[in-house]
C-alpha cells in the first residue's frame, strides 16, 4: 500500500498510519481509496491482528477529505454505473473495516474533514487531541456536494437527525470539545496522549457499531417514528426556507438521510452513493466546486499576480479616513500584524475610529476567538492621529475618505508628501474611476484602486482596480497586501462602477424597473430572494440607500448626456427621494417602512407611485422574473468581460459571489452563462431585450462564442495553455 | 341508460373527538356496523342484494386498518356475500365511496351497493399514518408541502378574507346548525349510537357551540402561526411570492371540529330498488374528481364543481342547494366567491365548523344532509363537494325523483 502503512505491535494492535507520499496534507486520493479497500480484509483475516488504530503520518492533520481533483477527474470520465462503483467502493471499504470483527479506533491528531472524518466515523472509537485549532466535520455541502462514504448515514444514526442536520446540510465544522459533547467523538485528550488512548481502548473495546446491534434505535426516531415524522416534515420546510430549493446538494442530503435511515447500512450506503453521483452531475455542483473551491483557492494564492515580480510585504500601512470603512480596514490590518496609522481630520475622529476597532476586538475576545494577548497586540498596532507626518515610512496608504473627488485629491497630496518614492497609494472607492483619481497623484504608476466591501471584517473580497498608468509592480504589491490581510483579491480594469458595483447596481435597477412595470412589490422582493440573491432588489436598495441609487442614476444621466435614456425607473426613484423623502433604511423610510418595534413592511404608498398591474403569480411568471433579475446581472458581467473590465472568469465569478452575493448556486454570472451555453444565453437575452429593453442585449463576444460553441472557462483555459 | 339512485342515507350524531367525547368508548368497527344495521333495518333490506360496501377511512391503521369495511359488514351480520372495501380520498373519502358505489351500479358491476365512511378521530389520531406526501423530502420539497391550516390561511391571504370575514362565517355556521337541530331537520338521517346494552350513548352532534359570537372567536389565537414560523410560511411564500406574508386567520373556532362518526348511503339501480321494494329518493346525476394546485391544496371544490357542471351542461345557478365541507371557513368563502354562489344556497344547515368533520365519513354525511334539506324545502337539484388534502376535489350532483 502506498498511502497507508500497517505496523503490528507486540499486543497485536495494528497501527495504520495514513501518509500520502509527496503531499503536505493527507487527502483521500484514488490510490488511498484503493488502499483502504485492502485494510478491512487484512484486519479480518490476519489472526495476529487483535485490533487497529488509524493515525496520520502528517503534522498537518489526519485527513482533509477527498482529493477533489482526483475524484472529480475520475468521475468526469465515467458513466453513472462506473461512478457509482467508484463512490460506493469507498463506502464498502469503510464498511469492511467497520465489520472486520475487531475493534478499530481513530486517533485524530489533527483535522479530520469530509472523507477523513467519514473514515473516523466508520471506526468503533474516535479520540482527538484537545486543541481548539482542530476541526472535524463534513463540509461537503458548502461546495455543492453531499457527504459520501457513509457521512449522511452514520452521523444521524449516531446523534439523531435533528443534531445531524446542521452538520450535513450546512457543513458546520466542530472543534474537538464540541464534537465530544455531541457524541461524535468518544474522547478528547492532550495531543501527546491521543495514540496511547486509542491503543488502550482497542485492548478492551467492542467491535460492533451501535447500528449493527439488534436493539438499535435511531436517536430521536426515524422518518416514520412520530417524532421523526415531524422532524422530516418541518426539516423540508426549513430547508426550502433557507435555500429556496436552489441547491440540489442539500435536497439530496435530506433525501439520502430519509431513505437511508429506513434501511440496513449496506443498502443505506448504496442510496447515499447514488445521491453522491447524482449531485456531482448537477451543473450547480460543478459550478460551485469550480468557483467556491478551485478558483477561490487559486485567487487566494495570488493567481492574478503579474509574473516575475519579487514578493513584497506591507509592514506599515496608513489608512486615511477613520469612518466605519477606514476603521474596518485598520482592524483587518492589525489582525494581520500590520503596523497601522489611522488618520482623520481631527484626533477625536481618529480616536473614534480606533474605538470601532476596539469594539470588534472585544467581540472576538468575548466569543473566545481571541486571546487577551492577541487583543492587546491588535489594539497596540493601531495608531490614531490627525497628523499626516505619521504617514511617513508607510509601505502603503489606503485612502477611505468620502466619495468626493476634491477631498480625495486633497488627502492624496497630503499623504504622498510623506510617502517614500516607491510607496503605494491605494484608493478605496466604489464608484469613482481610478484613472481620474490618479490625476491628483504625483506618481500614478504607484496609484491603484483597492476597493473593500462593508463590513470589512466580514466581507472576504477586495477588488483591485488598475488605473491607466498603474504599474505591474503596484498590482503585485496590492495583491500581496490583500493576501496578507487574508482577503481574496480580484483584479479589474477601470470603468464606471468597476466590476462589482456596476453589475450589482443592475440587480437593484431591474427590481425598481419591475416596480415601474407594475409588478407587486412583494412579488419582486420575494422572487429576488428566490433567485439565490441574499435579499430582494427593493429591500437591498433600501439598505444601500434610495437617495444614493437616485444620485448614481442622476450622475450617470449627466455623464452620458443624450446617450442616457430616462425611464420609469428614474421616475420611481425621483418620486421616492424628492417627492417623499424616502431615502431607505437610513431614515426609516424607503420602499419599506421600518417600525421601531417589529419587522419592516412594504410602504403602502408605493401603489400610488407605481400602480400594481401584476398582483398574482404563476410558476411561469416567477421563472421569467428570476431570469430577468439574474440575466440582467450576467449580461452586464459579460459586457465587463468583453470590455476587458474583468479578464479572468475566475475574478468575475468569485468577485460576484463574495462581493455582492450573486446567487452562489450558479457559481457566478460567468459560470451561469457557461452552464446555459453562450448560444442559449444570447438567444434568451435577445428575447429579453425585445420584451424589456436594450439593457439585455447580448454582446458581440457572446454571439461569436455562440457561433463557435465556446465557453468563457474553455477560452480562458485555452489562452492559459497557449 | 343505467341510472344510480339513492334509497337511503344515515349517519351517527358526531361525538367530540377527544377522550371525553361520548363516542370515544365506541370502536370504529361498532360505529360503522351500527349504521349498516340501520340501513338494513329501516328498509327491511335483504342484505344479500347488497353487492358491495365501500367505506371511506382516512386513518386506516390500528382498529381502522385492514379493510374496516369488510369487518363492519361481517360485524353487522350482513350476508357474507356482501364484500367490503376501504378507500382513502382524505377528507372526501365518504363522498368518493358513494361515487364508487354509484359507479358500480352505473356500470352494471353491482345492482346495489353502500357507500359511506367511518372515522373515530378520538381513537385513531389524525396524522398517525405518516405518508410520503408530507414526510418524504422527494415529495414535500418538490410540491411545496404545507400543513392544511397554512393552506387555508393562504386562501384567506390571496383572496382577501380577513379574520372578521372568516369568524363571521363561522358564527353563522353555528347559528344555522343550532337552528337546524332545534327544528329537527337532521331527524331523518340521524341514527343514535347505542352501547352494548342497547342504551343510547349519543343522539345529537355534541361539538356545537351555539353561543359562539364574534367576541368569543376574537379571543382565540391563530392556530397555524407557529407552523408558519417553523418554515411553512416561507414555503407558502415561495409558491405564491405575491404574498408579503401569510395572514394567519384560522383557529379552532373557524376550522372544522375533530369528531367521531360514521355515515352510510344506500345506492342501487331502479330494478334493484324494485326488487327490494324501495322507493328512490334521488338520482345521482353526475360525479367528478379533480386534482388542483397542491400547496394551496384546498381550492379543489370550485375546480371540480366547474368540471362537473360543464359535463352536465349546467351552470352554478342551476344548483338549488350546495353542501361544501367546512374544513376551514376560507375554503367556503373562496368557493362562493369563485362561483358566485349566494350564502343562502350554501350549507344552509351549518357544517363542520359547528358539527365537526369525521374525516372518512363526512362526504357521506353532507350528501345525506343535502338530500334531507332538498326534500324538506322541495328543491330539485343539489351539489355536494369537499376540499381534499394534496390538492383535490370531489363533487356529486343529485336530483330528486
């Protein structure tokens, strides 16, 4: 065996060490899956072996799960039958270990996720090191997969359906103590005692799993136990509530649990394997794995970084503007160990910004996520000031003042006066073109857009915007900085609203347009949520601020002059902002009313601004509305690709999901187009353009791709290879 | 052409479907067989003329399981040549059973058959049979399953019935039922339930609350808001996104009562009636069943009524009297709204909100009630229909002969 090594000691205990050669972390590769199939028969047949302990030969952990490249690659080449046999083969291998007739323990000296944890669950005993950094669990559901290898079957049999649900459906991972409390681990001991503890247990341990005993009952009851029935009935509703039926993985997990719990383990595993193969074949799984797993990892390693530029580290960074955004940036910098100067007009304003950092630190500390020492260190790294002299020595300045060209120009000059010749100046703007802002800079090659998302401590994306004169070196440095503060960078070119804001605004605008078209407002926002967007377009406009949407539309109209076509959308916004002073959530009045006690309700006055013509729905109408809301954004993303605002589909897709919450089940707007196919997408856009207006018109690039049968990702792979 | 006639209809009084209900100590078997005996004894019927007995029962498990119809036939000392079949069309099972009996007669398969139903809700609890529809995620997720009470609230929300509307309907139902009882309008059909000593256990519908008024109903909390919060409101809204929220207007006072009871309807051909020396009371003019949107679930009655009337070449206005099971007040309000049926033609003697809804039996009960009222007020044509779980409707049109 290549990946597992078996040593039998004097007590007859086989120590099975998992150690995939040439890898820093164990994953279940195809070879490991093959090897595992040999272990069960060996344990059963080798009379010298009395019991066994699984452990890892890596210091990085026990096992991070299936090797997705290996497994996906193998499955992509097979039909349903062969796919089933591959997947169920692993289940059978683990089942053979579980039923070998000798006690088997898992000694988890590090993380055990996905297939790694499933291997442990098939053991009769599990002990993990008492270390809060260790995670165990089944995160498959997060990237559109279902837990295989018995995960959907053993977890509910062990802890009941109710407790299993968040672990399986949400992919919630656990620290060892939590897993112990839930009954998924048998013991948690100091790291250096894990192996010994497992061996000691094997000497007296039982070799039959609870579910293989005659008197076994599913904790909390199975599907047709009175309590269990209620659980499944409500469970389906809760699943639809949280996923809107958009995620086949979650639905299939529930189906596998429901069907599997009514069967003996071998048959249950077959049910699970079929759903695994079925799920993997869905476009949602393929797109989600690519964007949320593969592309995220690649961008997280700096995939967009120009080649041949030496690594750079930002040690000292000044943040201009200590508002919510600036303070949030200061916080993430300090967390990453960056010496941070937080500058505002007055000392008082700067101190207030640091106060915000303090609040965030306290919140982390109170939840046990930060030691007092670390908290002190983070706070110590933030220096509030109103004196630009403190900017001196900074490797980078991040400007986060109000979206006002003159103000930005002024602070640029003040900061650059203190900045060394090769210091980088980053502007955190969401709307103002970088090339224009760079005119205020004395070294535009070092000037770049670094667009954060609010709230900075929670949002994982940073959009890096190249100005006309921005150098490759500056781009590389901006990426290095973003990676250092543990965010995912995407790199885009200068354009109105760049990439994320530009596409996101189309979602809001399409919603307001629907209102102007006479769709009932509840219908618009409910369907908006049903597309997989985090909120409906009207409520999101309230959150962004209606007056801001109005100002942006107004500014765009001014900038474009005659080219701007005024429409009913402008009238609705104007009526709200000018006519009724409804600015959105911020003044408690927008499309919704926001009563102090109680949840928001649609403002009845909307009916006067936009009389309702479509008050009831059919599934067909809903499908059409969903298409409008998603395709409007996707066609804008396609325009960004054509114009070169984004050049890499990975940037476009990851940026969309992390940046503005574009429906994750699609894998992003570009994945959505690839999934539908350029020809079908362009045809639908032509139809939508004819019905609703030219904003849906497909790009020439889409038409060319349609003619050649190309996909965005296919093209990107080809150009990378060339 | 063959015709199917109704020769008789009987029902038990309805007992509260609880441990303190008067019929709780009576088995479902006994409830059903006493009604079969009544059919036989009132008509001096040679039971060997009865080819088949079809009984609705919605919770066919435990003592109601294993084809209760055959067990009841034998318990009632019918001829052993009379077969028995249990059917489940949820809330319309009783009417469906009569329709099956009629269909057998019309087809010539049977000359005489009994359709009816039984449900002891106090002894076999509603929902105790499980069922894929609600529990298997394959079915429930795809079809936007919600519990029936949520569906009723969806009807109220989508068709604009306020809490006052549904409560007012229910107050009227109680009033009508009380008046009907005080005037003895149910006399013809009611067969009191006897104990094993032959003493009367119950001779009236004991679920009624004649003193119900708007104030007393206003004190009741919505019954399905908690279900809604668990996630079912979200499911409803995803099916009907025009709803900003689900208005929870239904409660115990404007929904059908949980009761025990049984009912039987004797159906036969003209010839079989002659052989038995019976005079037909009504002709079964037409029958239909339909499927409707399953999430809102309870809008089947108007759909099936339209289907049936079209088949018969009739319009809603041609029907003199309607019986629509009062599963929930909004179901009836929506039916009247959809077909423009005036309230004075609808459930004129009250309904299940006042008297209760013994699931498997109700359809046969309301058909009997309809026939009695047609005879009392000398009306020619009547229609009985019920809303059904899973989104269905069943209807029957009868006319007097």
